[in-house]
């Protein structure tokens, strides 16, 4: 799709026409300069005289009383020093303005003074020959130099919400520009000929609110703004006339010289200085000096034409606020290479690859899916342990699950969440309000926040970034004290847009002063909007969030039913949001807050401050667009954000305009953004929704059981003795193969455990991501698989016990089993197999199964390993399975008149499933059946103590347990009170 823009290319800045106002400003500036340069010293000399002593003072002068005269002379000396500094600033600025080249050198410690001198000198010279290239006029007085770096502010043209270009549409001032186009040099041209045709461009000074940028230079002189990278590569790290270097594509300064590609054209360009007689001699000399640092100086005989580099663009996000300076997002943080390793494997998950490249989205989906499966598992506890919740996905759903496991980065989510909450807690402790944040950059080592306006010094361990609008913190320094664990999430509206140079950009939709529009083809827009919706629905750094979706073909409510609201059309959205907007404004007024950020800081949890983010996939008509623009005006103060997909640019009220290309790039030329977009294609959306629907026991149509959903069963007869047997329940041990080398043993055991818990197979990339969460090379991964195959050995027929299926997933032979496999098989045989109708066989099978319950899963696993278990639900399935076995065995023994055996069975299960209320209640029934009321009272006391140890002291015993105790032991409350 062609890029939309409202700016027409222009070869030069419009010539300034001097008016009576200009002459008036010049006169006033001249009077001010004269008063400051001549009037101040004259007044000091006349009224005070020489402030310093005429001879060297003796030591006793420091013991004398300080009189008023001494104090006045001390102040006078300070005024003389300030005047001298200002006079030096004026001299420096006059030289720079008259020469018209480069930024003037900075006078040490003279930030405000030099800025004042610059504006006054510019106004005086406004009526001179060089007035067309001067800095902004007197209206800019009072603005400070840019932060600690003291670099002049450089930003792309600002836009007002719903407005047009601030810089305006400029007419092309060179009708014959096409005739001046320079042709690319022929392939057989000599280096000297290429050098002779080299073109240079001098960066224009700012004009009003417009600043020159590499994008606009490329757009004017190379016909494509995206070619700014070529200009950057030609000029990076070369010393400019003012002694500085170009190190970031966004930070170019007036007066700098840019060498241009050979096919650059336009009247503003200068070829070799001797061929440009109209250029001042000083400028020609600077171009000569600059050219000596270029590639021609290294090898005149070589072809030094530079190719486009890989440097990513600087990120300048400009949101127009009437009283604020332009918002600038500096160049993206450098990618972290200290710990990252190449991703393992080149195998593809098909559409699921989109999730591999979206670690924050994948982590959120995986965590939400785990919560859903656990909830469904407990809801289905009365049936066969988790059959519905444990359904094995297939096809695209299986690929999506594997992609989630490979792509998820829970550590990044944790660091982002803790970093933001700790910042909020630290600011709250200092009685400071949260700053408005437009965006965040997350790298492998650092978290950076882009502020809307300067907010002073950040609290430790946060620190200033590249300027006053950047706060950063090393991820290794992020800590969230225990007493701040209930701090509300301060920026729940942050959502990933894409990556640039290994760094991930998150945009704060809640803080955008107006609409955010997204253009591109319908499919590309849908993929980006689906990614944003899925991440906002499941992310781990938002406590309370309302997400309204309009025009989405897929129902995303399966991902987060409590968070997502779906509306049919834009009319319904407008009606709904008008009511909420009025309510929020009234709530802010009543609370006396300027912004919802006040209510989100610290431990505050006001429901009215929870953000409401609206994503509109349906393209609005003219009336709908106008209504949305009206709603979005000032929405950043209310905690409401709008992201609207549209087929073309120019959406009314759009503060920021984004475009997604068919190649997957996310562009915002006027904002200086160019990213690899984070997308979720339609096929992957359907697969993810299928995963969530399958995990929900209350959703989806009933269907016949799929044999693939059945758990792995083993041969429990003597003939089925396994070749490799692993105990996973309790302490971990492997029997059968010879012990591996000590240094190899931990990885081999962990890999085997993962395969045993996934009898359906494990993709090699999933295995690698589980064992090496930070990444690993394909060679290392394949070497481990080879060692694991050798360790497990072969079957009698020579087939390896570790093999790959048709889909490439690693599977174990039936002769490699675990105690968990045996436990499941025994329970199945006792309840649904040969023991279902034979009481004696049933009891024996259940007793054998309960004997395998030696404790929690992998109870002695080493710290720092087996992190992949966090994404599994086996830790919830195992206690339920053990409880089912114990309940069945206890009920069987009670029916047989053996209550002591029933008590023994329940106590054995409580070792593995101490929180299962069903076991508590069965224990009370079994003890009551023994007739020993003393033992029943002791059991009641132990249950209360166990409940307290599990954190239920405030809630008390579960209601059904209390009711059962009231029936079986009416005196239990009094005994507990005593």
C-alpha cells in the first residue's frame, strides 16, 4: 500500500519576508542587548564602583564583621561575572549567526544565558542578509536547552489532535528540480570521477516548530523518506563543523553537513565546493574539511559508494500539547548481547511463528491459558481427573501451544511489571505523582520509559536516560519490596507494537492525547489489532482493565471474559463511551485530580481510575470518525485510549498515525517510528481461541471422546516390565539405564522429565526453550537430544527409545514409563477397567496406586531449573488424581466396614494433596465411623491448624467442612475457642 502523507516535497525552506513587526522586534532586541552589554557595566561602575579590594587582604579580614557594604560588593562581583559570561555568549552567537554555519560552541555553564543571547542576536539580525536562516524568534524565549545533554531539541513536525500539519503544506519552490536531478554514476566510473560528483547538504535551522530531519531530507532529495538510512550510513561518526558527531539518526543539528548518495537531486545540494561559487568561502572550507573524513579519503582508487546500512531509525514520537515542548523518543536502546543466544532450531510452527516473535504476548497468553485450565480442572474435580481440561491440542492449536511455550518470556513480563510497580511505590513514598508515560523500551538488560514532559530526577534505582524525558533502570536492579506488593499497576495501558534493533517498543494507549489510527490493508490491520487486543486481554502488568472491541470477526472473550467487552458497531460504542466519559470527568472533578494517574499511584485502587482501552477494527464513516474524535479529546486525562483501524490516512482527531506494510513493517514517518510490527494473523487467532475454548469446561459443544485425549496407559502385568522407569512423584530417580556423566546428568534428567510429562510428544524447539530459557544454538540442542537418545538406549528390535513422529515431535517408546503413568493406569483400571465390577481387584489396584503417591511432583528438583513446570497444570492434576484414588479407596473400605483403613487412605493422600477439601471431609466421616469421639476432636483440631498453615486463618474453614463438623461434632467450636 502506498504511504499516505499530507506534506508535499519541497526543495528549500520558504524565504522569510521582513515585516514591520520584524523591524520592531529587531529594535527591541537591540535596545535589550545595549542595556545588557553597556548599561549593566555602566550602572555598576557608577553606583558601586570597583567591588574588589585594591590590595591583597590580610588573614584577619576573614574575622571581621560582614557589613552591608561588603555584602553589596560581593553581590556586585557576582553580577560582573554573570555579565562577562553573557557578553561571551553574545560574541559566540554573533560569530555563528553571521557565518551561518554550524551550531555555536557552548559557553560552560551558560545554558539560559546563551539561549537568551541567541534569541536577541537572532532578532537583531532578522532584518539582515542572513535572516532567512536564523533560529526561532522571541516567542521561544523562556524555553530551556534540552536536558542534561544540552543538545538543541530536534523533533519531527508536530500534529494537533484532529488538526493538520503544524508545519503546513509547503509548495515546491523549484519547478525545475527534476531537470537538476543527478544521474547515478556509471559502473565503470573512476573513483576520482565519483568523488568529483559528490553532493553535500547543509541542515536547515529550525523554522518555527519545524525541524529538519533525515527522513525529510531523503524525501526531498531522494524521493523516498525510507532512504534516510543511506544518508545516515554515509555520515555517521564523522566530525561535524561544531566538533560533534552524528551518532543517532534523529539527532541532526542546524549547520551540519550531510554527504548525499550519488542520485540525490535538488537545488539545495552543493557539489564539490570549488564548483559552487555562491557558497561562502568559510562554508566551502568546512565542506572540504568534512569531505576529508569520508570514504574517499581512505581509498581514492576504490568504489566507495555506500549501501544502505542496518542502523535502525531514531524514534521520535511527537504528540502536540499546547504548552509542552515536542515529545521526543530517542534512538532505540542497543540490543542486549550479553546473555542472549541464537534461537534454537529453524523448524517452523506455521502461523504460530507470530507468537514466537512476541514474547510478552506469548507469556500473557500462556499464563492466562494455565489459569483457565486450572479453573476448569477444579470445576471438573468430581469427574475423571481433568479429562476435559487436559485435552491434548492438535493441528494449528498444537502449533500455537508450542509457539507459546517457545516464545514466552515470563522473566521480561515480571521485570516490566515489578519495574513499573516499584517506580510507583517509590514515587508514592516521596509524595510525588506519577509522570505521564507515552512509551517504554524493553531490552534484554534495561527498561526505559519515555515521559510526556520532564518530571525531575527519578527515584533510585531509576536514573536519567539520554535526556530529561527518558528514565531507565537496569533489569538486574529491579526489586519490589514485600510491603509494596499491593501497589497498583501504574501503566496498565502499555502494549507491544513491535521491535527495532532487538528492543521492544510498548505504546501507552491510555496516555495518547487523542486517537491512534492504524492504516494498511485490511488483513495487515486486523493482524496488528488482534495482537494488541490479545496482549491487553492477558498481559501480566495490568491489574484492572476494561477492553472494548468493535468490529472484530473473532470473539476474543474466550481469552478474558471478565476483561473484554464486545460491541456490534461504532454507534453503540459512541453511545456507551459518551456516558463513561461524562462519569469519569465528574469523578475527577469531585476527587480534585488533574489526571487518573493520581488515582493509579501507590496503593490506590480506585475503580474509576481503571483504564478503558477501545480498539476499533471496523472502519468508521465520516460521522463516526467525528464522534470518536470528540470523545478522544482529552481522553488521556481520563484513562481512556482509542486505537482505530482505517483504510486511509487523515482520521480526524488522530494524534498519532501508524501504518502497517505488507512486509510487516510498522511505520509512522511523522513520528519517526519504523518497527517490525507485532502481528497475530487470523489463522493464529483462531488457534489461540480454540486453545482457550478447549480449556474451558463450560464452553464449546459436546463431542465424542477422541482417542488422542486419553491418557497414556502402560502394561501393568509382569510382561510389561519397563526398560526405563522414572519416579516423578516425590523425589526424582531413574532406573534402568546406566547413570550418565555427572556434568550431563541434570540436563538429561530434566529433558527426560519433560518428555515423560508430555507423552503426546515435545517439539525440539519447545524442549530447547524449556531447558535453556535464554536461548541456545541448534548444535547444542541437537547434541543433547543425541546424548539423551544414546542414554535411553534401543529396543530389542534395534529401534531407539527416543524417536520423532511425523510432525517432528520427540516421543518416548512405550517401554519408557514413569510412576505417574502407572498411577494413572491403575486408577483407570480400578474405576473404568477390570476392577470396576470386582471389589477385591478394585481395592488392590487403588491401594497400589496410592502407594505411588510419595509427595509433590519432582519434590527435590534443584533451584533455577525446571522453570517450564510453571506453564504446566500437572501440579494441579496430580493432587486431584491422588485425591480421587484416596476417596475411592476410602469409600470402598467404609462400605466394607473398615473405617480405620479408610482413615489411613485419606491421611496418605493428604501428603500430596493437603488443600483438597474433599479429603478433609472424607477424613472426618471416616474418623466418625470409628466411633472414637476423642480422635474426632483431635482430627478437627488438626484440620483447623492445617487450614491456618495454608493461609486460611482469616477465612476460617470452608463452609461445607464447618457444616459437616457441626453435624458430626457439635462441640468443636467451643473446643477451638478454648
